[in-house]
C-alpha cells in the first residue's frame, strides 16, 4: 500500500508541475503536460549529434517545463548550464519565428548553428531556413522580443 501511495504522490506532483508549466506563459513550446521537446534530450543534440529520446525517469524542471534525458550525465550537464542546451525561440520553429509566428518545432528537424539548437516545423521549411540562416536568425531574434509571451494562436489573426 505504501508503494501505491508513493507512486500516486509522484503522479500528483508531476501533474502539478505540468499544470504550472501551462500557467507560466507561452515562451516555451511544451505539450499540454508541460513536456518540452516532445521528450527528446536537449543535451544529446550536442553530444550525440542526433535527436535522442529521453528517459521518463531522468527528468528536470526548468522554467516550468519538464525535460527528459537519456542519461544522468546529460541531466547533470543541463542542470549545470541549461542555456547551453535549450533550443532557441523556446523550441518553436526558427523559420516561423523569423516570420513572426510560433509553430511547433519538430525535434527531429534540427540544426546546431554557432552552438545553438534550432528546430523547424518540417523538412521543406528547414530547407527554406537554410537558404539564409544568418538573416533569418537575425529576424527571428528581433521578432522573438515581441512574440515570446504571446499565445501562438493570437499571432495568426
């Protein structure tokens, strides 16, 4: 019985943390449960050079979003310096941010530029983004100041 109570207590904590992620704002692209990067390990892009699913048992909360990691080492690296591993524009599509929108970034469509992780929504959009990466990063960064705290749907009106 104590194991069940402990498990339920952990589930309740997870739900509370996820709910706080939803209330915190929209600058981070997280699921309705508060899970960032669709459960992919943000550190693995830099260390493994490919998207790697995180383990649901190895997590940390950062800026009200839950991140998963493939290893305890990756979790420790993230906790020591999260800004080094977080995707730009909160994990939203880099090309979309350059256009003034917030579209879901696909963790499988990514690129590291100048030690920063960028996601895009689809392969064809990423191809367009790769046509002028420096210019589009500049536009996206300028736009991000205005759109970071806005709901994605409100930007499409």
